[in-house]
């Protein structure tokens, strides 16, 4: 292996591109916040719609889809009531 790279870029970054702890302001600007629950829900609508379109193409071969919810403290009440139902 080669020798470790020493020194810093003019803007405080490590030359390898990894932010250093010595410059926490730079790290705060680089870190992207986690998406909100609404963002995640919206991002899942298209795959769900595409899956349902595929199922619709099966016609009479498929009678329905059973809803299976993970029942824990984070489950929304409206989701827990749908658990086990067939759409």
C-alpha cells in the first residue's frame, strides 16, 4: 500500500474527499437530512401502483391481495384494522 496522504485542501477537506472532524461546519453542510415520513410514503406510491397494475393483468387468476401489517407500537390504527383483510 502507498503512504497515507497528508495535508488538507484549501476549504478544510481531507484530500481523499472524506470530511474531517476538525471542520464540523463542513460535515454539517455535507450530511443530508433523513427524508420525512411523508417523503417516504410518496416515494412508495409509484411502486405500489405498478405492482397493482401487474396484479390486475392476471385477471381471474388472482382473487385478491391479503393485507399483512406489522403489528407493533409504530403501527397506525388504520393499518392494524386492515391486517388480514383481502383487497
